[in-house]
């Protein structure tokens, strides 16, 4: 879905600039190993957007057409389960990417992305990143490493939360 065609949804980009600096993209570790020519192409094809707080960038089940990299602000990712209950997936901060599950070949968004504060995002076409991953083994490995590290961090946080819950006096038999 094209961001410009989203007038029926909440997204209201205050500012949009086509093309970003390659040096900005290098701040995202998994893009750091991309050859200069490829990085410059990705930078040219990307756009930088300023989005006010309380806006929806994309919703669950939308067609996945881009990957987003957060430069500033906070974006909440929320998933509705089979019962229709909302589950907070995570809150991302600066220099995190989101919407990148689509790089695994998922045609639709897994969650809804809402700005929790005024945010600056880089929107990069999915097809361009898919092509870069397919033709650059080092980039693919760097992306897999970045995703794995993120999953490990989240698993550690979750395990810590579970330990705190079990240690709670409300569950004396669980300890």
C-alpha cells in the first residue's frame, strides 16, 4: 500500500523528503556492510518522513511494501490475536527497524505500527531491500544476525519478567 494513498487512515506525515543520506543508513548495523553503490541506491529510493504522535504508519494485515527505520521518536507495535485482543508487541526507539518481517517473505503486516511520540522514519521500498539481500550474502547474514540479537534481547527481558512474576508473593506455591 502506498503511503500517499492512505488518506482514509490516520497517517499524517508532516514532512516527507525523497532520498536520505547514505551515512544515515549506515547507522543501522545490518545495512553497514552494503557496498557503496548499493547503499547509495537504497538511500536515493528511500524517503524520510516526520510523523506526529498518535499516527498509524501501517496496520496489521496491510500489504507489506516497505521497511521502516526509526531515526527519532518511539513507535509502538501491537498485534491483535485470534480473539481480537490487542497485545503490545514492543516499543521501538531510535535506530531500530520495524516492518522488516516482510523481508522473510510475509506478504502482509503482522502488527500495527503507531507513533507514540513525534517520530522521524526512513521508509525504504521492500522490493529494493529484498533485491539487496538476495544479491549480497554479507548483508543477508548481517540482517539475520541483527534479527537474532533482537530476539535474544527480547527473550531475556521476557524471562526476567516471568521470574519477577513467579517471585511475586501473590504466587507463593510457584517459587
